[in-house]
C-alpha cells in the first residue's frame, strides 16, 4: 500500500468520525476529565461513564435482571401452554357432552 493510499484512508476515516459526532463527543469527555479537580484513579472508567456506557457493576446488574426476566418469561410461557391445554380439554368435553 502506498503512503498516499494510507493517507487517503486515514483522511476518510477521520471524516467519518467527524460526521458521526465521535470526535466532538471524545473531545468533550477529555476536556471534562482535564477540568476534573480530583482526577479519577482510572481514567478509562471516567471515559466510559461519561460516554454513557454502563459501569461494570451496572452491567452485571443488567445481565442478572435479563437472566431473571428470561426465566420468568419461560415460566409464563409454560403456564400459558398448560392453561391453553386445559381450556382445549374443557371445550372438547363441553362439545362432547349432550345438550340439555
């Protein structure tokens, strides 16, 4: 790859980041980190938190909530299937019973 082609790719990528708002977002977060009077112990966690991503603890809580909801959904589906089977059996019995 020629140096000129590499420069063109870099420029295209820079324009892409700029048009998507990535450069502005990163600049704002980095400025807020710079202006922070008490620098955080881990700058990467500061960046993640200020870019809107969940913290590791929040991620774990969300993952646990997702698993709990998935289990509840499966239990509800099973209960629905059982109830539908009972309803069908009751309708079949009612249809088979002689009308008075």
